[in-house]
């Protein structure tokens, strides 16, 4: 649907628009963190990890980058982090959380693996080693976190440890490294993991990500980041902290790049940036095959609004061909299409909410048919509709609009759009339209977008800043800066939580325009 209306006038960009990913992100009192770090174990048989003290600070910086206020961050350090205290801290978080909140759980310390007698042959269990030597298996962690995962809009779990008893058999893999006069220590312990799981290449591993799925956790709402693969060690830097933690922190705070040109930087793109740093640190180390971070769940989650999303990346220059007298031209910078941008916004939805949207026609005749939609909301909220045109270049915000501005919708109520006061004709060219329909807990600040007027609708400008503003505005509550949503509010009830929530349900439809 390229031609929605014939008259298109230039609109001014609102001067009070969202700033490009501020250095100090605004905090929101509906975001929480639990940070666990064990560098010195009360169980004397378990070796110390000197870098964990630095990991605690790095995890705090990650939480701050994600807009989590200090008063909503809980810590368990060293002797505090017994298995029972970890269980209690998770239970207390569950009591504080409301629907639509966000949660960051971080663990740095030793991990382990073993074969349980109740498990199938060839299946290893992973676990986190508490300070007293007790182990919280991935199965138990899944049970503990499952109620939180069901309640939160997004839950991100990051552990910098390894579960690789199996690499003990290879001293070249498990020895401590010295790189640039700095000691790197493997973050595993075999004290709790005797037996056949010391040979990981022959065994499958039930990861925390798998355990959360088994407990009914929604992959759309969970992000699970591990510092290494199940059969690798994770390295601890005594001077700076875990290699994976340090690299991921730096990439989250601005070093990552918007590789797909969507206007937002995802968990996957941050992890790719961090992996590059790991590869560089461990390059040319004899007998070390590397440390490879893994991501489970929703890799497209955008945890923070990073300044570098507004910056056009420098295109990579391919290596010159051998014996070629002329230089090879640089690769083109990828720019996400309007449809891909809508897909990225859709990926931020709360997967527990089902938004019912039906189109009157899946195929529209150009010059004859009109768009018809029926929308039934899963909860009270605000309805928004965006359209990526069949020309592959245009992106319009159809609803709300200048002729129809009250976009409130009630749970279970079906809204028929467009209304009599406005309509959307199939204007061509032939091709596919993408429609993103959203019902948000709280309103969005559409005036902060970079747009041009298109009759009663607006067309979003898709330069680098326009893409980033669109992603940020559509995925974020307009109420974030309000006093009741700031960290200054000591108590929240369910109504306040909903007004401050970023959460939304969405549906992505594909319609075909034909001649």
C-alpha cells in the first residue's frame, strides 16, 4: 500500500523528541535485578575466583544500562550466597514483581556437571555451585525462576561460569593462562561432579534454557546468556573479572553495532560484539580452542537503547583478491526494510498475551479493495497499527490518526477498523504489505517520532535516527519519566505497574496486493 492518500505534507519534528540513547538511561521502578557473585567459597575444597569481585561491579553497570534503579537491585556475595539464600532471594523477588515488569538475573562463580541416576543415559545435568558447595541444578533453577518468567514481560538470565567437568581430562584446555601478564583462571569445579560427565563430547546437556522450557517458560519472554558452551571452560581475569562479563558489559554500554540496520541493538548483536572480544583475548593461546558465548530464548530482545544504534556503521572492507591490481570495493551497509523493522518491534512483545487480529481480505485488488481489520484485545490498553508498504520503502502509522485519536481498547472487546471517517485503499504496487497491530499497557509518545504527514496518517522517516526513534517509541512506555514510574516511588500497586509497563501484545499480518 504505497499510496494511502494523494496529499502528503511535510510535518515538523517535535523538538521534545527522545534523545538518542542517553548516557545515563532513565530508571524505571518496574525493573529488577538479582546479582550473585561467589569468588571466595566457604567450602575450602572449591578454588577461589579473584575476578568475581569485578564481575559484581560489571553486573551493576549492566543493570544500570537497562534502566534498573539501585534500590531494585539485590546482591548475594560470597558467604551470603548459600543455596538456601539464593532460593530465598528468588522467592522474595517473585513477591515484589507485577505483570509486565522486567528482571535481570546474573551469576558469576563456579559451575559443574554430573549424571543423575534418574536421568537417561547420556544426559548430563548442569548446576550452579553455591558458596557452601551445594549445587542448584538447572532443573531446580528452572522451577525457581518459572513463576518469575510467567509474570515478567522479559527475564534475562546471564551466567558467567562453566559446567564443564569433562575438560578436566585435557590439561591444555583447563590450565590457567597468562595473557599480557594477567592470570586467567577456568571457572569450573570438579568437586561436585564426579563420573561420566567428565566426557562431555559423548553426552547431551540439559541447560538452564532447556529447563525453563520444560517448566513452561515462554521462549519469547526469556533471554538466557551463557559465557561458554557446555563443553568449554569460562575464564576469570583476576584483574578485571570474567572475560564474557567484561566483554558483554562493554558492548552493552556502546561498543555493539546495529548490524542489521533496524535501529535497535539486540541481545544477539551485543553477544556478537562480545564474542569478537573473547576471540581476540584468547587468540594464539596453545591448546585453547576458545570460549564461545551462547544465547537461548529471545535473541532479538532489545535490553537497552544504545547510542551506537543512531550511528551508521562503517562497512566492512573485503580482503583484496590475490594478484588483483584493483582494490576490492567495500561491502554495502545493510539497512533493514520497513517490514524487517516491524518484525524487530514485534519481537519485543509479551509472548504470554494473544492478540486476535483478522483481516477482511488476505489479498487486496489494487484500486478496488480496502483494508478491513477486526482486533480483539487480551487486556485493557492502547491500540496501535503500523503498515510497511508493498513498495518496500514506506512505513506508515495508521492508527491512531488525526481523524480518530482515541485508541483505548477494552479487554475482550472487538474493534473494527478502519472507521467510517477514514479508510485505507490498496494503492499498489503489487507485492506484500506487513501490518503490525499492537495493544500496549501504557500509551506511546508518537509525537516524538521523526515523521512526515500523509493526510490523517504519518509516514515515519527511515534515516538512521528515524529508525531508532521508531523502535524506541513503539517499545517503550510514554510514562517512564512520570514520578510514579520513577525510582523515587517506594511502593507500587498493580494499577501503577500497568501504567508504567513497557509490555504489549502484538500480531504481525501479511497481506498481498495484486493487480
